[in-house]
C-alpha cells in the first residue's frame, strides 16, 4: 500500500488523498547531491503516471504485463525536467547568473523554464537555418534568449562550452553531470509503484543519457534492497540513427523521431556498460514501426506521445517473442505528443468527413446505425 | 504529512516514495457515483501539481501566498480529463458502444482518448469550415471520427443530442451530468495538499462548469470537516465573452482565449448560485491582460498554460487590492500551453538573434559580459 493515508484518526480523514508532491529532489533527496541549504528550483516535476497498456500487452499475450511511464506529463512536457531541476538547482547553488545550452528541442524548453524559475537568464545557441520558430516557441515563451550562429551544431557546442568555462554561466547540455542524477529518479518511481523492478525496461535511445540514468536508479535501489532484481535494459534506436546497434557513428542521422536523431551518442561507453551489466540489447526500429506504435498508443491506449517516445513500444512489439511469459515490462515515453502537432496531423487516420447533411438519419447512418 | 510512507519497518523502506496513483475515481470513489462493479476507464488523470507562484505573489505583496493548480498536466493536456474519466466510465457501465460530442477543442480530445481507451468509438460533430485541422489533430490521432456538418454549432449540438436519444450512443458534451462529478475532485486535491481550502479560488469561466464543479467539491469536503471554511470563488471571463459579468448573453463572443469564448454559458444559473453562496465575484479581463499574465507565468514562474488559463492569474492581478493580507490564493490553470503553439509563437518576447558570428567574445558580449 503506497497510497498515502492521513495521520488523523477521524473516519473521514482516513480516506486516501492525493500526496503533497514537492518535486523529485524533495522526495528523493536522500539519493541526490543536495544539502539542507541547497536552494531547490522545482516545478514539481516527476510523479508521472505509470499507466497499464492492455492493448499492447494483448498483442504480446502469454500473461505479459505492459506499463508505460508517461514522462510527457512533466511540467515542460518531457523527461528533461527531471535532469533540469537538478542541473538548475546546482547552478543556483553555485551562484550562476545564467545558464546556456545548444539545443533545439526539449532540452532548451526545460532549461529556459527552470532557469527563469530560478531567477537566472537562459541562453540557447543554435546553428543558423537549423530550426523552425515553432520548435523554439516554447523556450522563447519561457524567456530564453536564442542566438543563432553562423556555423554548424558542433561549433555551437564548442562555443557554449567555452562560454561556461570563461564566464559565470552554467552549461546545462547533456555533459552536465547533475542531469543524470535527476533523471535516475524515474527508475525510483517505477519501483515505488510496481513494488519491485520490472523484468524489462524498454527505452528510446538517442544520446543514451536516459538509459544510463535509469540504470543508475535501479542499481541504487537494488543496493538498498528496495527492489529484488535488476531489469533487462532494452534500448531502441531509430534505424536511421542507430550507432549503438551498428557500432559505428552515423554521420547524417535521419529519422522522423527527431528527439533521438543522434549519430554519435554522448554516453556511448556508459550505454554499452549498461547493456552488458543488464544483459540487455540495443536494437533498431524503422520509422514505419515507430509511427505505427505512435498511432496504436493514441488510438488503442489513449496515450499521446512524441514520435521518439514510441520507439520503446515499437521495439517491444518487434521483439515480443523474447519477452518471458508473465513478465512485467515498462516502456518509457519520454515526451508529450503535444510537442509535435505536425506529426499528429500527418499520421492520424484522418477520419474527417466534411459537408455532411445536418439530419439525424444521415449522421446516424454514417455512424453505422 | 500527506507524503506516503511505506508500511515496512526497515529503515531504507521508511523513506518517502511516490504514491501509487490509479486515477481520480480510484482515489475519490467514496465521493463519486461508482460501485465495486463499475468498469473504471482511466488514464491516471488528476494528481496534478499545485505549484507556488512566488513572482505573482510578490506583485501582490502583503504576505499573500499564490499557488497554481496546473491541470494542463492531465493526460490529454486539460482539466477535461477529470470529467471525461467519469463520463466515459459511466457510458461503459451503461453498455454504450460509442460516445459523441460537439466540440472543437479540449473536450473532443479528452472524449476521444477515454472512449478509445474504453473500447468505444468516439464521434465529434463540428460545423463545416469552423476549425483548422490543427485544432482537431489530437482528437483524430486518438481515433475520433469527425463529421463536419452543413450548419452552425447550435445545429451540431441539436444533432448530437438527437443521436444520443435515439441510438446507444452516450452524449459527453457538458450536459453530461457525470462530468462535473469528476471535475469536483480538483477541489479535493487542492484541500488535500494545502491542508485546508484556500481563501480565494480564481478560475477562468466559459461554460461555468468548472467553477460549479470546484464549488461542489469544496462543499462536500466542508460538510465532512475536511476543510474549515469555503473559499471565495472569483470567476474571470474574457472581456469579449463576459455574459456573467454583464448579465446578458453575448451573440458574437470574441477573445484570443478560445477555451472560454462562450456567449451563453450552459451552467449560468449554477454559476450565479456559486457566486452568491461563496460571496464571490465575476469580473472581466481583457485579452491584453490575459496575454500579459500568460507571458508572466511562462517567463517568471516557468509555467506554460493555455491563454484561457491565464485569465485566472490576470484577474487576480487586476483585483489584487481586494485580496486580504496573508491570504492563500489558488489560481486554476485549465490547459497545457502546448495545446496552442500559435499563441506561444505570437506572444513570446521573441529574443531570437540570427547570423551571430561564431566566436566566444562576440557571443559573450551579446550575453552582456
């Protein structure tokens, strides 16, 4: 029983009630590099639902249970908030006046939201011509200042590093060591809710930071006896951006799943270590398989995620024969589908009929009555 | 102390952990029209964060505390999920094979997600030429079937009602009585987290369903002694769609806050009763005031909501002199800002500088170093 109960003894007070959640640092501070004096910058991230996926499970059969960890319900719409609350908290503790990153996606939105909440400025560097305004709108609304440089993404990464080394500005790209610390709490939440670790953890892999963080979380809990075993870590990459599957850098990664369109993962060695230690696997899924899983999650489970998130479910379904009977499987959904409205328009079934005569009988007939 | 503690006695097990949340019906079933045999259709909605808003509070001063109830972190991105889990659960219990609504916004998305999760078909009726595909993309991806009729919105409402009266199809528009039952749980959550009711509850008002539902929730908790008082209910309408302020229907309501662009609220009488019973007020806020609050929430608090949601904060700031010193105020944010990317693009500060020379010194100079 992990639902909270009030301490009061009156009967009505003994009913279950919602937990007073103050964010993941508050809850898991015992496992995080903070002290009582650390100024916590939080949007009450974490505590995201672990939702059963019965339609996916029934495709697998054999008593397999499937859950999705819906991290798109974090405050800025992606799992990046878990790492960013830690990174920005430590930046504030260190006295930084500003943070900087090179990113066009979920990282820039999370960095901007937490930096502004913490009273810091947020700078985002991108290459000229790299991105549509729509992708940056969220970060801009949060108050990010975006500089678009003459140069490619690697040059942008060099400059943000140089800035952070020469000025009181904290780099919050994936090299920031606190981000994985925050992200590992997702594993804690999974174990807290299931009562143990799952048998399989299916996860989309781009930079391989999140798979490394989940593994850290499971291992820490396992060392404390909070789970009885460790999961097999099943990482899935898009076929056009699958360096961990091929073992080779991909110079021009291509996939509709933009959040995992990475040819040279920052956490390559860490990811290999996770795969070996967990007896896990890296496998590739095609864009078709990803978008099929994306539609299936929405239309059969009622869950709307980013295309990249659906790689975890696509991979599970592709490798369903390997899942042990009766196993518990958790698929990580890293981002909210609302982040990418264009994909929703493009890949929906488009059951949209126009010019319907406004009469009961005609409408009823179109509904199959 | 409402953070849950494990029942186990080992020291590591006594640490706080995330609650095992199964959705609002599960948690608040004692207050809802369900039995042990009711087939609950849930996406684990509810349990949304109540986030302090220190920047808003400091504009008011005098020791006033401000929190936002961020209901945009529900599974489909709006508070509609609270009502829809109840409406769809009861539809399933009654044996419905399909549900229907006339809506172009958050209701259609929620209806589609929950209906499909419950194994039912979801129909959405809209007037021809009424809406861009983008607004419906989420519902379509969830598997809604959209019929666009030759006729206006009132005709669409007539037809969905006729369909529900003549076929085994449940109407899930705002007339569905179970929706307010589900929505009232937001008030329960606010009281559970604060430990009592707030002094003021600021809320955007369109159809006036949500203000009615919150009031129901506060009253039920108050009757059970779970809060010591009832809040003053402060409803805010957009100036171009403010029938409850003027006392007159608005034939052509106009506001950027589309989610509250309603000229003739379905719950008009109920809303008046709430205002009278709570000694509350209805007031209007202009689109400028709404969009200023929208930007402020994002850039100062790190919270990204729909424009309509920001009406609650705009109204609070407009009437800040009336807030008693030391009062606790909760502002309801009904929807996720990601629902409306166009507004984010249009109303962000647009700190976007292109063509920056890729050199450390130049970038540092632009950052003010």
